[in-house]
C-alpha cells in the first residue's frame, strides 16, 4: 500500500465531502416526503426519488439506506432481498 500524499488526502477529502453533501440533500428530500426507489438493471441497480424521478447515484443511495432514520417498506420479491422502496422515518 503506497503512502498517501498530501494531494491524495485532499482529493479523497473533497470526494467524501461531495458524497456527504449529496447524502444530506437526498435525506432532506426524503424528510419532505420523497421515497427512494430501486430497480435492478441489466448490470447494476438504478436508484431514483419519487419526486420527479430524480436519479440518485448508487454510492449515495447505499449511504442513505444505511442510516437509522431511513427504512425499507418491505416491498421485495424474495424474503432475503432488500426492499425496493425506502422512506424517512425520523
């Protein structure tokens, strides 16, 4: 593992700051009543908000659904699968 440089640490910090801002924006929209939906594409999951179909990046969606104030509503095809709709329960 290479030793991180100052530039790489700054770059990583900026990327994480952007990611956290996007997570907070999605949670704010969910707090206002939007639901986060998921569907399985041919190669990946597709995530979007119910308010106008705003697309959500997969990395952002994964962080959003890990929060304690976000819950799946239980609309999965099989019991072992995660829900396809998530709501704010705060």
